[in-house]
C-alpha cells in the first residue's frame, strides 16, 4: 500500500478531526477522490474543483465534470467526517 494511502487511512481512523482536514488531504492527493459517475472522457480537463459555490450561501466540498459525446454530468461531492452516522434507522417498539 502506498504511503499516501496509509496516511489517509490513519486520518480516517483518527477521532475528533474536522471535515476540513480530510478535504485538505484529498486536495493534496487527488487520486484518492472517489469518481463513481465517470463517463467516457473521464474527469473533464482532469480538474476537480474545491468549494464550488451553488449560490451565495451554499457550496459543495468538491465538484467535477465528466462527459460522453454530448452527455455531461456535473458531480457534486459533500464530505462528512468518517465517524458521523449517516444512516439512521428508526426502531419500532414492540407493544
């Protein structure tokens, strides 16, 4: 495993870090950015944008364009700390 991957794994396992720490590391090691929606021409101009504004009050953590002929995807990425519980399931009480 490469050194930068091992360092990222160690960051993910470190409790109490804020989201910006992960963002900074991904910006310095862009090959770690997950790109699940790639089309035929990959990431347009090999560019991933940081803090892409959606309006005057909202911004994404990362954004990239990908295309295939005349079909484009704008992919917006919002990072969350790894310890955050993203999926919450309601438990039903049995009476």
